[in-house]
C-alpha cells in the first residue's frame, strides 16, 4: 500500500512499501546465534539499532528485537533462524502484515510528532527506535536521522493515526 | 501524569506507556492446593494499601513490555525507586540515605 | 457617545478601528482592545448582573480574575459560548457579544426583585427552607430553584471549530512574563537551556504593560520590554507563548497549557485550530504569576464604576482608556496612590484619595498635594450612590475605633485597593504548602513538592527592581538545579514604585452592619454578613464557610474573594488567619474549554475504530455493523427490503444448507513459542496440552485466579514448541497481558515467548456442508480429506495461492474451516472465495448469524453466557479441565466453599412453551410468576434467538441448580407484567450427535 | 465601629428550620441563628465511637441515637466533617443495581433519601430527576435488560427507553447513528437523581448533635486499642485516648490504615477518583446521564454547573491529585455524547480517594475483633448509599449483628467466594 507523499510546511508524510518485518525474542545469552542468523550484530541496549546490508535491527526490550529486511529475503531469514532454534532457543514471528510503516520527514518532523507522541524526542538519537504511543495507538517509533522518522503502527490503528497526521499536517500548513 | 523510570529501559518515561499492576511481592504459592481457604483469600484479595510507601508492580506495556516493581509514596505519588521483578524490596533507609 | 480614550496613550493600534456589538448595539474600539476596554472607552461600565440578587455589575478588573463582566460571545453559527471574560476577550470585526443573567434587559432586570428580598437569601437559606409541604419540593420548589440557576446560556449547536494538542519538553518553563518572568527567562535562556515562557495575556510584559514610567537599565520600561522580548524571540532555545494560560500543575513538573489561537482574529485561516492544549514536561518550573489585587469590602462596593485601582491603571496605560473623569481612590495600600497620580496626569480630576491608614509615606502625600488631590487618611467608606453607575461615595473618618460623621463625595468611579494576594494557584496544585507570612500579611510558598521556583510578587515582593532581581535569581536557581552554571544578572531600576499596605476585614461603618451589602464574592453575591452568619451557625473550617456561603466558588475560583473571606471568617472565629486555614485551589487556573481538553478526540476520532482487512468489502456490500470492543464488525448483510431478522434467517439457512463465509479476523491471536511452551500452556489454561500433537487443535479455557472464566478460544499446536492461541475479540490484549504477567513474574524460568499476531492474519471462516468442496480445490500442501485432515486439525499450506494457516474447526456445528492468511491478502482471498463459492450460493454472514448458529449448538460466548462469576462447571464445560493437572491458574479457587456448594447457577437451555416466543436476553427467571414482589429470581436468560434451523425459538440461561432441573418448567416474567413459560433442556439444540461436522 | 467577635451561643437548643423561623430571622438581620452543631471536645469514654465524620459516620451516629437510644456516641474526624468523599462526589443517587443484595441495599437507601429532608429538618435537596444509563452496543443492551428485569421483579424502579425516548428525556443527547458510540437505548430509573452533598453531612451532623452526639473534628485517630481478650477498648487519637467498647470504622479510603492498627487486614485498595464542574449555565440538562462504556457521568447542579464524573486513575494513591490525561478523556467522552457542550469550559476539577474491594461491593458488618465494626469499600457508590449504610451500620453496632440487608456484605465472602460482583456481572466499571 503506497499512499502518495503529502507535504506541507517542511513536513512530509508517506506510507512506505512493505518490508519483511520480524519479531525476535531470545535470551541475551544466546544473542550471538541470532546475530549470526540475521547477519548483523544485534544491539544490546534497548532503543539501539543497527543497519547493515539492507538488514536492520532495533532492540525494543531486554529480550526483544525488531528486524527489517527486504521482502524477498523473508523466507530465507526464517529458515536461517529455524536452523539455530535447537541450540539457541528463541521465538521468531513474522509480523510483516501486522503493521504499516509511515515515514515522517522534513526539518520540522520532530516538532510535528509532538502532536501525539509523549516522548522527549530531543533525547532520541538517530538510529534508535522505541515502542511508545502515538495518541492512543501503540507504535514503534524509529528515528533514522535528525529530520527523518518512521512510525510502525498496527494495521487496524493505521487509519486513526494516518488521519490524525493529516489533521496535524493541515494545522502546520495553516501556520497556527 | 506520572513520569516513571523503567529499570529495563533505564529511562524516565510518561505514565501513558505504563500499566499499573497492583501490589508487589505477593508471590503465587508454589502449591496453591496446600493453602487453607483463609490463606488463599489472603493471596487473592488482602492488600496492604498503605498510606505512605507502597511496593507495587507496573508494566512498561507500551514500551519494553517488562513488568517491574516500584517503591512509591502513595501520599505524594513520588517514586523512590524502581527495580526489576524478582528482586527483593529495597531497603528504604539506604535509599533515603543515598539521596 | 462618550469618549474616554486618551490620545497618545495605550498600546492599542489607533489606526486599526474594530467594530463589534454588545447587546445588539455596535461599538468601536481599536485593535488590541478587549471588550472591556472598548466598552469602557465608550463610557460603558455596566456589563452584567449578579448571580443571586441580579444587581447591576460593572467590570472590576482588567484580567482573567474578572468576576463580573462575563459575556456571551459569538462569531456565527455554532460559535457561541457563555461566560467569557470581557477583560480577556479581544475584539475583532464580526464579534457579537451579549450580557447575561438578565431579563428583559441588562438595564432593567426583573430578577433584581431578589435584591429586595435580600435578607431571605442569606447564606445557607436553601438548606432551611422549601421543605413544607413535602410534596411541593418535587413539583414546585426544585424546578423553581433550577430555573434560576446559571449565568450564561448553553451553546446549543455543534461546534464547527477544531482543537489541537501537543507535547512539549523543556528545561525551564516560566509562567508569567512580567519583570520577574522575563528576568528569569533571560538568565535561563542565555545559559543555553531550552526555555518556554507563557503568559495568558495577548501581549507579554505583565505588570510592565501597566507601569511605563520606571527606567530599567537606563531605558524606559516599555523600551526595555521591547528589547528583552526581541532578544528572547531571537534565541532558538526560547519559545514565547502569549494568549497561553498555564491551567494546571501536575505530577513531576507536568504543566498543562491552553493556548488561544483564533479568538482574536477577524479572519481565521482554514484548518486553524481554535485552541491548543499543551502538555509540558519541564525540568524546572518558575512561577512568576504576580499578585492579584483585593477589593475593599464595604456597602455598595459592587456598584458599576467601583473597580480595582490596578485595573484602572491597566486600562489607562495599556489601552489608553480612563475609567472615569472624576475617580475616587479608596485604598489601604500605597499602590493605588500611583494610580491616582497617573490618572491625574492623564487629565482626570481625582476627587479624593481615601486611605484607611493614618500613616502615609510623606512622598506620597507630597505627590498628591502637588497634583491638588484631596487626601483623606484614616477614613472608611460606608456606602456608594447611583443605580447603574456609581455617582458618589460616602466616607467617614475613623478615630479611635469610632466612625465619625459622613461626607459624600461625587464621583464617576471608585478605584479600590485592599492589598495584593500573591498568585499561587499553580503552586497550590502541587500540594506545596502555603505558609502565612505575618509580615507580608499573605500566604507565601512554603514546602515544595516539585522542582519549582517562585519569583517576584508571588513571594510577596513588591516593585519592579525586586521582581527583576528575584526573577534573575529564580532563573539561576533553576539552572543550578538542572546542573548548569549561571550567574544572575542585576538590573538598575529608577523610578520604581515600591510600597506597602495593610490587610483588613470589612470596613467599619456607622450604619447597621446588618443591612450593609458589602460584597466579597461579587459573582456569587456573597457578603461579609454571609461569612459571619456561617460562622455563627457553627461553620468553623474555612472549607465549611466556603461551601455554606459559596464564597470563592464562582468562575474566578476566589481569586478576588478568598483572602477577604478568610480575613473576615478568622475575625468572626476570633482566630488568627493561619489557624483558620486556606481552601484549596483546583485546576484549571482559569476555566478551560472542553474542546481544548478533548483535543483531537472528537467525532470519529473520539476513539480508534478498528477495522479488519475485509471490512471495506463488507461496507461496499451493504453490511450493517456493530461495535465490539474497539472493533467494528459486520453484524449482518441485509438484502433489499430485509430487516435484521430476515437477513439473519437467510444467512443461517444458507450456512446450514450449503455454505457461509464469515470474517473472523478480530479474534485475538497469540504465538506462544519456546521450548517450555507446552508447560506454560498447561499452567495457564485449564486443559491438558502435553498430548496434543502438532497439527491438532483444541478448545482452550482460561480462568482468572479467582476460578471464574475469563476467556476461551481454539488453540492449535503448530510445532512441539509453538502454539497458535486464539482469544475472544475483546479479550485479546487482556489475555496477552495476563500471560506476560505470569510468564515474567511467576514463572521466569520458563523459556517461552509471546507475540501478538492478531493483526498479522486475516481470518475467514467457511462453514456449511459444502465448505470442503469450496476449499479443497484451492488448497495446496494439505490433503483435505477427512482422514488426513480431521475435525480439530491445523496445517500450514496455501489457499488460493496465499500462504495460510488452515484450521478445521467449527463454531457453527457445520463442517468448518478457518483460513488465516497474511492480512494484506485478506480481502483478495475473501473475494476469491466468494467467486469460487458461487456454485454453492455462498453467503456472507455477520456476527448475529454467528451467534445464532453457535447457540443452536450450545457453544458459549464469554461475556454473554458468562459474566465473571461463572466457573467451568457452572457453564457446563467442566470437561475442559485437565483433572490430572496438579495446578493451573484458578484451580485452587474452584475448591472454595461457595464454589463447591449446591445451588450455584448453571448454564442450561430453555425452550419456550410457545415456540414463536423469543425471550428477551437479560430477562429473569422465577419458579412462580404469580408471587408478589420482590420475587425470588433463580437465574436469567443469557442468549435467546429465533432458530431458523429448528423453526422455533431457543435460549440459554443460567439457573440455580439448573442441571437438576432438566424438564422442569420455569417462568420468565416480561416487562409488560406477563410471563412466559419455558422448559429446561440441555444447551445443544441442533444436531446433538455432531454428525454434521463429519460430512465427507 | 469595629466588629466584635460575636459569642457563639452554646447549648442544646438549635433553631428549628421553618418558614416562620426563616422569616423571623430575616427580619432580625439573621443574627439569631444558632450553631448547627457544637464543637465538641472528647469525653473520656463513650458507648460507641465512630471513626470518620462523613455522611455514613454522621448518619450512623444519628440513627444510633434516634432508633436505638444510644446517644453517648462520638464521631471522630481527622479533618472537617463531610470533607472526604461526602463532599467530593458527583452526588448521583440510584438503586438500579443488578444483584438482589445490592438492589435491596441501595433501594433501602433510596427510601430513606425520599424523606430525609423532612426527617432531618434540613433541605438536602434530593432531586428525583431520573438517572439514565446509556447503552452503546449489543452487550450494553443485554446487560441493561438484565438489570431492568431484575429490578422490576425486585420492585425497584427501572425501565428501558428506546433511542428516541432517551433523546426526548434528555434533549442535549447526541443520538446520531454515526456517532463513534451510538446510543442504542437506555435504562431509566426515574426515582433516582441527585442531592446536595454537603447538606447531607451537615443535616446529619446537626440532627445527631441535637440528640447528644459529640462530633469531634480535627482529631486524627492514631490507632484502635484492643484489650487482653482481644476486644476493642477504645481509640488513641491526637487528642488522647478515648474509651469505648464499640468502635465503628467508616473512613472510606483510610479504612485499611486504621483497621491495620487493630490487626485486621482488609481486601481494599484506595484509588484516586476525579470529578469536575463546568462554568454555570442556564438550565439545559434535565436529568442525570451515565455512560459506563465511554466513562461519562453528568448532571447539572442547581447552581447551573455541569457536574461531571471521571473514572479512577490506575494506581493506588492518597494524594487526591490525579492526572490530566484522565480529565482529557472524561471531557472528550462528555463531548462525544453531548457535542453541543464542546465550547463549554471546565471551571474546577478535584480528586477524592475511593476504597475499592475485589468485587466492587461494600463491606458492612462485624469484624473478627469483638466490638469492632467496619463500613467501607463503597468505591464510587458511597454517596448514594449514605442513609442506607448509616442506618444499617447503626443497627449492626447497636445489636452486634447485621441487619438482613447488610448480612451478605461480610468480610467472610472473600474467603468463601460468595462475591457480589456487580462489576464483573456488568462487565464494565460502575
């Protein structure tokens, strides 16, 4: 699902094309096996992210990681992890369809998100991600750069979040 | 809205991300069938409900997902500390001395 | 029309005239005016009527503490609101305003009859009367009292405006932009900290806007103000927010702000929010909210034209308006003397300065003399004259406690100052203590509970120099507490107007104090006598006095009245003020629009409406929807001319006879994964799981630890270490949270992980004798024969080319399958199935048909047939309990005395004697319908439907000892006083042998 | 002339309120009203001590004196009387509860409410304006029908309204089918309504004091003292030890703490509950409306303010503070159901502390300690129960056994599992 990019007042919103999205749960002691399976060193501190060769991983909880990869690689990734399951017990769940990703970019992107994000975004470094709330919807908020964020939101909450972003965009456009 | 320090995230975050989960340190008995009706009632229902320091459970439900414990003053709503589930209740006198 | 505008004065823009209406009459003012200043410029003081006595009232203040000048404002359809402060509402072209609480007109109000019956309406009179005869209360008195209620009229139309909200984090939040706030802001901002300054006024500057004469750092005050604001505005780390009120101070330095964005604009941009709620989390908060001037309490102090001296000074300097040509100053504080001087210098004839004190600073006396103003020290005021506007004031000397001979002074305004009350409302919200300061004669901030600093007049300091110094220090203190270094700047001030004053109770009089109408709370019409009466009647706590008299409960929340009330109450009680205590200020600081608080949560955005991937198809195909938890679900699919009953009957028939298709995507889904998954499932659910082979599924039942049913669903074992758990629609989040709780806190040793996959999958249920015929050709990777894929199986395969988890299960009693595919394919699969199902007359059905079909089979719905007090045995599903398991959640509770006792309510079927009668769900069941009330009820109907398959009605019910009543006839009284008879049966009404599941 | 501190007349004589006394006093400058209750200092010993001078405690003292002839009674209050939940609630009175036990208890209270003004010679302004509870989904409809049928067979007033009837009964109601939470009908209890909360405390205080009850304010109870045989001996207070063989604790949110001093642990938790009022407006809202589904509770006071109740905050607290998000949600909920109020303004919000039991029903009866009685756990239902709870508490204390109406509301039910779970039954907060 690819909505057109909407842009006003130094903020742009776009719905991103699907990716292979996986939820990984594993004891930190076994992390090396997961890193090997996914092909990048999984970060160990909550919030931190690592991007490498088109794969990205963010640590969302003490034993939880969000993985992104190109869609075409999903089956292979699942297979690679399955091989490691006996030695390094874990749970790898495909959630590619559970969520939509919305990109919010532009010089005023951070300010824009404060319409519904309760976090202090000035303390959120580029490259990090957090599960949090956007209005009443639980989301994963990823900061790619100073002026670039992504929101991953559950499918049925997407219209609510998306409409709210549209309202906020018009609000920014009117300058008040 | 409270600001709560999640001991797993090591960050003070808005209450909206958290769900309160009742009094802490009420462990489920290993074998409930051995308990008398009164003992089972105490486990299920009796709560200390103190006016003052309260050990309580929270879950960072819209964050890292972890349950953890907190010591909070129920009169001021001030948190003294938060700590991972499974750890014993911290010694308050030490905490206050450290402040 | 009188013109009270002074050319060359004020900060309004004389080049931009603005026209507006008040009570139908057009007035003009200038851009920058408030309704109050514009009306005053036209010589209009009368702006409202009192609540109880309907006495004429004029504007008293120039700020948000205004109790009297409340008006209705409108800017077109849907945009009316009552009770707006005329002192805060800026004028714009097109603004329509009206006065309130009057009939027929503001100048002639019949309600003023109450003023004549004054003595009857003393404090607490409601409690003492309207009781005789008793029957009159409901029909006569109460409706009468209610009709008299209220000030303005309610809006009656939908509000077309929208409202916004934001979160904001900053190092230092400064509330108030007077000299203290600005000095704090400069200190904090220059250090690089992120600083937000808010002020409720349209312009920043606070007191400085009303005090142009002092020199700050060698500049005239207003020049310094402009320079300072420019410096702050130029710093990227500073946010200046005017028209923004700090409404409440919440835990851990969270402060709520309400910003007004459009109510001053003639032309409002499209999409502009009217107001915005800010939720600020600040490292440090500096409260620099100044002080609020207190009225003097004397007979006739509410007459239009009697107002605060400080307000007159503000109208003069900020708006260029003189409030009268011949004012009298009545004061017990030095500050009002300067008002007198400024007014005299602006060309007014100040008739007199009346001061209750005897010792006056020589400089003030000198300054008055030089302006030829008569000074009356040691005087009291005992009355005012005039009807709709003050015409005179009666003053008397007081010598040795004796009130001397009266003298009447003609005037057109009385400007009073009974001292100043530090504005500490927000500090009070924090539960910080307010301590009485005998020297300052004021409550000042004491113990702090938050990271807050108070600066300036809020700490009882007086004068611009002191405010600047204290503000700078507060800024430095805040920085220090943030771990930053800073020095506080110093400011050279000349021409500062410092001063002192005294606090006093109602002014002494030579007349009967019992007949004095000396008001304390202007809006609620509370007089000094009312306070004394309350005390006389035993109200000793200040809270009792407040509640008994309603003093301080008006829309200004006692900003003007609280201290005067307290002073008089403490006098009446013979106690010191601190012994009497203080009432609590509550958020918000000033009344705050509902719209701003609701923010974006309006209309369809009030709450999320969750929709499934197939919802759009249902909408396009005419489905009726019902809300279930946050979801909307297709309820039934009416064809032209069908009502719900007809549609459901048709859907039921189609499914039982051939093929039905149902969107089950809202069911909760949880992946339970890990080496200990089976152990975890054994502990959570009542059922045994060890022997369930991968590829098989089983009905799972979840209890609370109290033994009562919480949730259920079919659970498939995908691998040894992986379960696909389903939950009820409403229970999904709750069940996952409960599982996480046990897993993390009780059994952390288990290697299991839980992941919600509710929204990963779209779920389509296919039911009916032709279900396999439809599906089998579309399935790859799974032998669909009954032998290879029997009832209660699960497989991973593809369906119509989509990767899928396919369950063979049934919630209808028919041959059934549930296909789970990645959500993006949900609608495509649905459409393919619809197309492929054409030969079988495939019929989409909604939740209502689902409910009927399951009831025909006796399958329960959690939350409908159970209600949180039902055990598995009660519900007749004791078979779902793994008897051999040593423990599971809720097991122990099932052995409690009342749970094993006889006579519990049990779920049974009911067949009405008249097969056409469909019982009301919720109807109660009795043994004897002829008994008198209260009847003994033995249960109630939980589910009740017309069964198309059986050609009669069916029902399920919980009945005391129901399992032992099989075949008994029970009675269900109806709302109209009649009764229905019904026979107790088992719950399985249709195909009791379950043959239909086994269709080949 | 300076005002002298006027002497407060002492003595048992209180002005009886009547049309005549009102007029007479009006004509004499309202100078001759007497105090409504004396400021009592504790005696050494009482027959009964009641801890907590809210409506329940004061009422119990009144009924002990009036119906059981026990007048040597003290009501001890840590602050000012009526300053707890009695003076902080949204004054809704109704009895349309589901279970027989609850419906009978609250209906008993309703019967007493009906005559309370006359009985107390104090106008508590009980206004039978009707309480309408909105159904927003099929589950609500089923649940309300269950309530209505049960109530009607119990002789409790409650009836079903269609959406159109609900709109007619309360014109500001939004009945658009496109609303996020459409109104699918309502349950109406016409006998239900509101009363003036402070007046209830004051009326009981005055009537109890008139019968000789001591009301001792600003006197925190430190502990309950028990004798060697375990039975109650009295209470330690900030004003010293006061002896009594019977002590009834009626301290709402503070009950756990006080009971703990007698060694009795309670199944209670205390939560913040917030409420708010709008600026006063001319009458527009004729009844009380409750929507459990969206958490909106609203009526209009005789002063013209819209009185709005909120849900509880999520955590245990005695701070009486409460957060902004809950207020935002509550106001949004009101505007969802009554969108014409969008431009109204919130004047003031406040917080109370509600004590909640695991089954959301009260505990009213004896305790394991001889001579110790408890009345607590009313949650958000305390105000409406006031006369009933007071009456039954007095009975229980006087006779040392529960009245049949409060017999089911024991502490023991948490051991046996015989819960009275209104909340679970309705599957919503109530």
